[in-house]
C-alpha cells in the first residue's frame, strides 16, 4: 500500500573524497520524490468519524499514514482528520510546508495515538525538505522507536522507511557516533526496498568515515566547491579541494571564511519556521 520513493531516484552516491558531503551539499535542493509527487487531496471533508482507510489514502502528506495496530477510536480519528484538513488548507493557501502546527498539535494532545509513528515519519520528510536538520533527526528517530517492533505489514513499512531515512541522513551529516549504534540495532532485521538500500549506503558511508576521516567530513567546503564550479570559478574550486577536516567536521565560521576567499559574497543566516526565503 505504501508508495515509497525509489532509492536511486533522488539519492546521491557517497563520494570517495567526502562521504557525507554529497547529501549535505544539496540538502536544500534535494526534495524527497514522494513529497514532490504526492498531490493534496481533492476532498474537503471526511466521513464522521473518518475511517482508518480514509486517513491512509487521503494523500495530504508525503507518505501514507498507517496506524500502529489497535482498534479505531472515533474521537481520535475525527481530530486527526481535522488536523490533516487544516494543514491541507494552509498549503493550498501558500503556507510553507514546515508550517505543521495542526499536525504537531495533534501529537501533543494525543501522546499515545496509534498514528504517531506515521506522523513523525512524514514530519521528518517535511523537516528535511525545509532544512530543519535537528527536527528531521528527532522525527525519524521517534518514528523508528514507535514502529520498530510492529508486526503488521503497513506498520513495518513505516519502520523500515523511517530507519532507512534516518541512517542515510545520519551518514550525510557525518554523525558516526550515532550512526554506528543505529546500524548495529538494525543488523539482522529483514528489510526490503528503499529502506534496505539506504541502510546499505549508510553502512558504506560509515566505513569511509573511519577509513578517510580527513576527507569524509568536508560538507561545508565541498558545498562551496560545487557552487564555484557552477559559477565557473575553477581555480577557487581547485583550492577548495585541498581543504581538510577533523572527525568533527568544519565550523560555519570556517565555511564563511573559505567562501570569502573564493570570492563568494555569502553570510551566515538563521531562518525561523515559516519565514520567507530571500
């Protein structure tokens, strides 16, 4: 039932020179395929109360919503349906995708909902697309924790998708200290499809972090390197290839310094949730 995105369609292969840079350098431009393709539901209402199948198939969020077992609760489904329609309405009105207040409000008021795992899975996708790195990691971690012991096929799909995305993103960010135990946790778990492919890629990335630490954590300078190439600054791009990092990566202050040395008029910035892009 899950229309999971093709692992090869939008993923960026790990490079020998920087195992975590490929994903991070294009994080702002790399939109999960399901998010770009999932149309907002044409319906403006649910049954009263909404059925599980209606919520599963509504198509408002990037991935289908599957409950983690248990029996349907009318009031809970009714409240979730209202939250989904409110989010859908805000998106049609031009709000940024990360204006997820209706969804997070539902999670706050329903701390034991069987929809929590699937909602966190979708929030992770939205947060990653809109550049909220910490929220992305937290959402996918919570989705995995809530769904990893599920036996239902749809619920296991939520678990496999969430842990695959989490592991891949941990690798992109070079978080070897959290990636290693996560990979150990899923070792031996029967997995198929995109989730399994992403776990394999993350394992390769972890190996490269340990083998070439001086090259494996250069996401900042390698992002600048790509920008220089796009702008025809080949000499500056060549100089950026010679940068090195520690196991802790590079700082934003260093990246700004390299940008200025390369003739790029960049500055550090912080974007608040929902703020316009300029």
